[in-house]
C-alpha cells in the first residue's frame, strides 16, 4: 500500500501522528506532499512574516526529506484539486493527514475528503494538533466547556499523550520536482522585515533553550513569565501554529525537565497549564464557530463602539501617549511578536479605553503576528474585550500605568521600544505627563513634540466603557 502524506500546519518529521501512522501502515511507502492554497495564503489578514515562516520551514522539511532519499512534492491551488491530482500521480491508495479545527479549514478538508473518496482513494485523518482533541472532554451536562479552569481540570484527568517517533523514511516517487521558490514566485513571498528563524530545527533550538536556560527560561516561568523584558517564556507559539514542534514533544519535554530537577515542577505545571489555553480556544472555536466573526456572548454584538479612526491609527502606530501600550504596538510591528502580558494590556486599552471594536484589533494583530492564529487570537481578543468565554466580568479594565509599573518595574521594556523616553527615571517612565516639566526637559522629553500627550484620559474612558457595557447589559 502507498500513502500520500499531506503536510499542512505540521511541518516536521518528529511527533507527527499522521506520518507515523502512514509509515507503519505502508511500511515506508509514503509520498510526502504539500500544497499552498490561494484561499488560505491570499487572505487579506495574512501577514508576510507568517508566509515567510512557512516557506522557510518548507525548505528545511524538503531538505530533510531529500536526505531520506525522496523529495517533497509541491503544488499550488485549490486543495480539492491538488491533493487528488497528487494522489493519482503518485498511485496512492490512501491520503493521510492531521486534522485542523478552524471553520474554513474544516470545510476545505471536507471538500478534499469528498473528492478523494469519490475517486476511490481512501482518506485517514488524525488528531495531532492539540493535547486533547475537540469533543474529548465535556461538562457534566455533556456540553462543551466555556470556562477555562474546569476545562483544564477535566483535561488533567486524561493521561498526557506521548510523542510519536520521528520518521525518516519516504518513498522515491515521480511527482514533479519543484523548488519551494515555486511557491514564493506565486506572490506569497512579500519581504518580511521580521527575521524569525523558521523550520523544525529552529523550533527545537527554541524549546531546548527555554528548557535548559537556568538564567531565564522554564526555571523562571511561574514567577517571571509576565515580565516582558525577561525571557522567561518559550517563544514557541509560531512553532505550535505551523507545527514545526509537536505539542506532545513540547509538553513531555517540560515534564521530563521537572523529573530531572524537582525544583522545576511548579514552573512546568504552569507551562503545561498555559499550553492548555491553546487547546481551550481551539475547542471553543470548534464548538462555537460563530466566534470567528461575532461575540461569543451574543448580547455583546449590540455594543456601540464609539472610538475614532484617529485613535485607532495612534494605537496601531504606537503613539497613544501610554508608554507600555506604545512599546507593545511597536514591538509587534518591528518583530511580529508581542509579549502575552502586553497583548492583554494593549487589547484592553483598544477596547476599553479607546472604545474600539475588538475585531479591528484582532485583524491588526493577524496582519503582523508571526504566531497569528484564529483560535488563540480571537480567544485573546474576546477575553480582553469581555465578550468571550472569560468567567470574569466585563468591568475588568486594565490601568495601563499600573500594568507598566507592575510588570515593567525597571522600565527595561518601555526603554527598549520607546527610546524617546529612555532617559526618564523609572517612576515617571510609565506616566510621563505626571512628571515635573523641568525634569522632562532635563531628560530631553517635550510632551506633544518628542512624545505624545495621552490621547485619552484613562479614568474618563474607564467610566465611558463601563457605561457602554452597562447599556448592553441593561438591554
Ligand atoms: C489579545 C491576544 C491575542 C493573542 N493572539 C495569539 C495568536 O494569534 N497566536 C498565539 O499563538 N497566541 C496568541 N495569544 C496568546 C499568547 O499571547 C501567545 O501564545 C504567547 O504570547 C506566545 O508566547 P510564548 O510561546 O513565549 O508563550 P509561553 O508563555 O511560553 O506559552 C507556551 C505556549 O502556550 C500557548 N499559550 C500560552 N498562553 C496562551 C494563551 N493565553 N492563549 C492561547 N495559547 C497560549 C502558546 O501556544 C504558547 O506558545 C494572544 C493573547 C492575547 C491576549
């Protein structure tokens, strides 16, 4: 039996469920295939930086397959056409793939499966992407979880699945030999100014560095992961998004680190709990696909957002006059990444200080994030906007000054991304408008010229946000 292995957002050979199963079922007669799709890559919220990450990861995958004596077959077009075409050309009896859970991708997969089945090619699909597949846990009433903590507890009762073995054998085949540059030439290779090493080896290095770094990394995760200037977090979200790391390998490696050094246990527990947020948002989107475009809680679709376009422009360009917000927005555009704590702060600021629809922020994030992911991004934005699954009420409104003082206490993060304020002493850094004018002048800051005055007053906007949400609640 010959299997066509359709690589998708799982660009690796290690801990790859469909590949391991194909290898076993076909005794190594596996033809590796990838297709780019205009409907996916051409989305208007696609970031150039993510496209480059995929292309670079494909290059490495292709060279690893080459080293195994085969080649990665490439095509471009509607997957229902290209996958069937490849299966026929390879003489495959079956096509195997790992499932995706986003609404658009589920519809695509259904169309591909139907086309293959109609042509007499068997289809085998696998759960691979998450620690716990959608539908595997449910509330006592049998419904999907809509609150994280009980979801996590239910998942923790299940055994944490083990990584699949790495596969390094593939069949030689006659599908056309195309270079990844072929995909780049199709217009998906916009230059990206945010170098972020891609591919499985870069993902493996990031994970190893995180697990093994005693000065930062896992050893400080539970205590320092909220501090944006400290590398106490893994930076593997793009690897998990595009599958350059397998989720079981990540979780089990963290547990193994704690087995070797018991002092890591609280950090590992926290880290695995955070991995479960990723599962949670994928489950939520799977069970409630309306979230993609509308509020998880329908009553919040009636919110009347009163913020202005000028405020939105100031937010996305990092010139709101609130240093921690501006630092985050500049980090995003410059690097394609933003620290999780700062994502929460800037998202709260857009929705509850600037009174701007969370979907505009969600879209801006998707246009820039290296890890931009529908479920996680949508979940994060709806959480911040108070329209989502969060058990906490809508009146949790972050104060950007207090957030800065608490999580960027030494000001290192703001100094890095808002250099025009870098000379200011710590206690004034997060609220320069409160500093004595003489002190500002001494440190080269002229508000309104070198750095903006705050575009809104937080206390005033906080009251306006509460009234905006109360209107909907009252109705
Ligand atoms: C408004 C907003 C938007 C976000 N958009 C995205 C997005 O598009 N893509 C994305 O992957 N994450 C998103 N997140 C979640 C989180 O910010 C990133 O996963 C995290 O910053 C990635 O850095 P890390 O790998 O160092 O995380 P670590 O803290 O080291 O966590 C390890 C992994 O766990 C998962 N994870 C951790 N926290 C969360 C979380 N809150 N939600 C979901 N998964 C989590 C991620 O896969 C992450 O890589 C968003 C959060 C917010 C508040």
